[in-house]
C-alpha cells in the first residue's frame, strides 16, 4: 500500500515528468474505484492547465487553472505510470488515462480501492476527504505539545493505533508506525496516556526522520520519470523491524537465542513489529 513517502515520490515524479501541462483528454476505462470517478470529470478538466502539485496526507493534489483541484489517492494497489505518448495498447487495470501536451498519466489499480475526484479549489479544506484530517508530519504545527494533548484525549488507545489515527497525524501508515515506534523505543501496545511529553518529542522527531529517509530513498529510485514500468512509487525499503520477525534489530545486542528477535503481533487487524528488548 502506498504510504506517505511513496505518494511524495509519485508527486515528485509526476511534477518533474509532466509538470505544468494542458489536459487534452481524460479517458475513464473503468471508473468504479473506491468511489465512482465523477462521470463529468473528463469534460470539466478538458483544456485546463495543471499549475501545481502537492501532497496532502496520502493524496496527491493537482491544482488546475479551471478552479478545480484533482484529488488522487492510490488506495491499496494504485500505481501511476507516465508515458511520452498514448501507448498503443494499455495494460490490464489501466483504468484512467489523462493525456496532456507534456505526456500521458496512466492510473493502474488492480484492487480498485483508489480514489480520483475533483473539488473546487476554495473548498479543499472543507471537503469531506480533508475536513477531519490531522496535521501533516512535516507541518510545523506538529509539535510535541500537540501530540501530547491529542494522546491525552485518546488515553486508552495503544500508541500504535493512535499513530495510525489520521485525525491526529495525517499520513502515517502501518509500515512506518512500526518503524517510528522502534526508533522512539516505545512498545506499540503502550497506552497513549502513558506516553510522556518527552516521548512525544521523540515521536515527532522520529516521524519526520523515518519518513524523510524513505522519501529520500524513493527519490533516488527515480531516474527516467517517463519510463512506464509501473514500479514508480514502490521501492525497496530498508526497514529496521517491519517484516523482520525473528531477526535481530539493527541496534540490539541481545542474545537472539534467548529473545527470539523481532516480534510480530496483530493490532487493529494489522501486523505490528517490535523489539521487546529495546522498546518499553
Ligand atoms: Zn532489538
């Protein structure tokens, strides 16, 4: 599932590969995503210029000259591919194609949990996708005090689930929640009420550190933006604990035969990885 760093990478790739461009045509091959792609969208955006790209939580937002913003969420399996021109043959699951004067944007999504819609520019913050969303990890409004107060209001929630709550911080997904807690030496099961202000300081710093490292790693995988190999946004990550059950964590000096290494448990239906020796 694309997480914040992957969406940031996709946004960078599209803004570098396509950039400021005029939309010639939008083709909907299959609009049955998480929500139906609005049927009037091709008509509404035709001829508009894409003027800027930004990321809000796990959405890529493209600002258009016609007063609309495009909102794009990759869901569970969504990918964006870029091409110089319309391919002669589309791949299976290439549901949406946007042809511009600078190249072609193709949206491929086997599981169809993605979302593509539009919103009037001045209504972006109040639209139903964003009106409840918390603070972005890289927003300076995310401080230890903000996090501490939010955690006090969710006192009975395990910290892992609080980090995944998009109304507190927007954009931390399952993989990075485990990594951030590992870096902060906090057990995922610790209750929010037992997370101190100085823990919150660590959490905020490590959220940025872990996500920035992943963004940098993703950016370094981008060579040819318009190479439609479908791999954009999915890059090999070096995780410390995620998916490393039974292995020694990078900072551990403990006896693997005694501790059994990194543990896996399930919280809120999602896999969680941690080191019992280092995380308290
Ligand atoms: Zn360890």
